[in-house]
């Protein structure tokens, strides 16, 4: 089974069971993939979690039925998997902008099923490396985000903007002050953990409380060990804002390179290694910044 057939089989299974309980493991099996791998790739390619996609499809169908007068609100709630009319009404209004009882004659939101189309892509270069990376321990601060990495919520951007003091402390302690890391880990249908981190010396990590000498301050951070393993490593172009480019490279790596590579994504964390920390007011320096993104992979 090829990549396109596998994803289409999974989407067909989901569409056929929108009024039933959907087994994520079964969807992944129909895509000839592990459950974790399928959900992670789905998020990268679509910009939403599998749960968000299923929820949006159900609410779109419920809206169409209520607008036509074919079903009562309580029956629509039960049909599309909600435990109570209240929880259904809350989700419905968030999605459509109106209450379920107001659906007839209202302007409702559509959400079409995903379909796989065979298109000609590629014919452009993407420099990459497959590298075995050693274990690395990084020190940073963590937040739990909703959705998928680099979706429209801009949660990572907001975290960068609002944590300057934490960043200055870590960059001041790091031997390489111009390189920092983003760590994406523990991805589930409910969200993912996001860290901003630096690589400190073993001495500073082992004597962390004494180094900062402030228990309230040290409690903001943790030391996170990324296990050794194989990674697909791709670099962005050198520019002032490499974050504007690496998401497209990330999508291309999964959409174009991964299906024919003989590899699949592993459940280790994804890393973004940001070279040359941003210097306010120094445009010449900032224009040489770039990011490596490390996607964890294993041989199929």
C-alpha cells in the first residue's frame, strides 16, 4: 500500500464512522502506520489534530441537519457523540457562531471532508542529512499548548515574546549563547509540550540551585534529556526570520521526502536548533540567522 492509498483509507474510515466511536488505532492501521506516527503526520500535513478534524466534521454535519429541520437538538447531540445537550450547544456555538436552536435560517460554517489529490510536486531541491545524534540534555521552560505545532494560534510566538527574563538567564549561562533550541514533545490529540531551551555545562546543571541561588527562580526551569537517535536534519535559508520558512520545509519533508524514503517518524521529540540568537537593532547580524529542524525518524 502506498502513502496516498493509506491516508485515503484512513479518511474513508473516519467519514464512515462520524456517528460512531472512532478508533484512532484502526484509522492508523488502515493507513498502514502506527497510531502515534499517523497522528503526528496528520498534524503536520493539515495543521490540526485528528480530534479537531473529527469534531469539525461532526459539527458541520449536525449544523446541516438542524438547518434542514430533520432532527431535534437533543437527538443531534446524541448522534454526534456529545454526552449532553449543553456540551453540544457550547461546541456548536463555538464552531457555527449560533446556538443549535437557531440553526434554521442562520449562516452556518461548512467543513468539507479531506480528500487526497495526486498532484505534481517537487522538482525543487531540499538539502537534508540523515544523522545519528547523541543524547543531549537541554535546560529550559515548558508550556503545554493546544492543537498542533505552528498552527494559527501562534502560541509559541507569544511564549517567546513574554519570557524575555527567562531567556536572558539561560543564554547568559550557556557556553554557546547564540544557539538555542525549541523542543516539541509529548504530542497527543489534546496538544503538545513546547520548550525553549539552551545547552548548559554539566556543572551548571548539576549545581543548578546553587548557580541561581533562588529556589523560586530555578523552579521555572527543567532539565530535559532528549534520547539519542536518528534524525532527518534540514536547514532553512539564512535570513532575519527563519521561523517563517522552516514550517514549509517541515511540511515538504513529511509530504514529499518521507513517503518514499524508507523511513517513518519516531516518537522521540522534534527539535529546532536556532543558530544565532536575535540581536535587536543589528540587522546585518540578524540576516545571517537560520534554523535546523530535526525530525526523529527510524527505518521502516
